[in-house]
């Protein structure tokens, strides 16, 4: 993509809408508490176990002011036992929307979607689960994350506006930058986070490919119980 509108790309992007979906909740509670303290108008969008963890971390009053269920935002319930939660067009309009693109802005306005300025996301622990002795292919299959990599890749692609946060080790640095900038993330930081995000999803997909490449004859290792659940 040629940045013909590079002069219109903001160096510092204010954090107003944040999508939070993490399996590894290390450091999440202090991060979201400090995030709402630093960005008093911020809205956090979340689902499932992450929603519950954020609500607990914030407490009832702050959660009522800052936390929104993804289902309430999209108007769609979680489906297929929670497999389909964030795979919704309003989420991806918000992730991929470009400030300077009038057509994108028109789509946001038409659908009632918001620009999402930050994604905080890490993935199901496929590598850890698949390395366990005697693990079945079906257990491994159930630990292949779909929505997480989609969110990470969409936010990383749109690094010209969106911060894609995949590593809890980055929480403190991001909070420090937000405090220093009055609640914004710089282009340099978004670019660095983008590189880390694509490395994260690349490693994840490589682990899945490598594991299943080692299963030469899936029929020989699936139990009848596994087959019945497929």
C-alpha cells in the first residue's frame, strides 16, 4: 500500500475504544485499572472469561462506566458454544477503518461501528497443550484459536492507527506512554507492536502446522470418543 495520505496519518492516536480478549491474564487487572485511570473516557469491549476478569478488576462502578460486552456492541449473542464471539463485521470495521478514508468513515457511521484504537489479545495455548504427552489430536484441534489471530492480524495490519498488544510484558511501557502523551499511542510504538504481533501469529501458526505434520495417519490416533465428538 502506498501511503498517499501519509500527511493525514496521526503520529499520536488517542485511545478511546479498546478490544480486550486474552487467554493469558497475567498483569491484566492492574493494566485495565491503570488504563481507565489514565484514559477516563475509554471504553473496553470484551467477552467471556476476559469480560469477567476485567469486570472484577475494575469493580462495579468503574465497570459500569467503562466495560461493554461485545455482544451488546454487535447485537449478536455468543454462538457455537463461544467459538463465535468477536467474528463480527462491526468489530472488523472498527479494526480496519482508516481515519483519512472517507468511504471507511461512511461505513462506520452507517453501521454504528466505532474505530477501535487498541487490541489487547493473546491466544489459546496450542503449543503448551500440544506438547503434553499423549495429547489427542482432538484436544489439540480444540485449542486452535480463530478469533484471536483474526483480531491480532487486523489490528496489526492497520498499525497506522491501531495498537496491537499481544505481550503482557508490554503493558507497563504502554501505560507509561499513555501517561506521557495524555492518553495516546505513538506511531513508532504502533509500528513496533505490529512487528511483534505478526511474529506472534506466525509462530502460532507454525506450531500448529508442525504438530499436525507429525500426525501421519490421523485415523490411527483418534479414539472412538474423539471421533464421536468431531
